[in-house]
């Protein structure tokens, strides 16, 4: 879904940019909204700081890896049983 939205916006923006190159300097509401959102995201990243944001992303990625690689309790219980229990 995100890929389709990004592709659609790229096409929309390309069409708008070509019209600007052609001399039509009109305002496009879609481009204006996306640019406003983009600027707010940039301002938020600048206020947080790149180092802190990178650290948070790294912690989230490592946590996701650790949580997905942890064996389930069923597998751990089965591996600890003796051969007599099976």
C-alpha cells in the first residue's frame, strides 16, 4: 500500500513539476499538503537530533531481532525433556 501511495505521489509530483517548467506556476493542493508534512517531519527530526533518533531506531531493530529469534516455550520445554519422557 505504501509503495502504491509513494508511486502515485511521484507521478503526481512529476506532472506538477513539468507544468511548472512549462510556465504554469499555479499552486497544487496535493503537493502543498505533502510538502507541509515533509517539513514537519524534518523539523521533528532536527529537534530530536539525528544521533538520538538513530539510537532509538537501532534499539527497536535489535529488540525486534531478539524477540523474533527467541524460541517459543513449547520448543524449549520439548528440548529439556529426557528421552524417557517422550
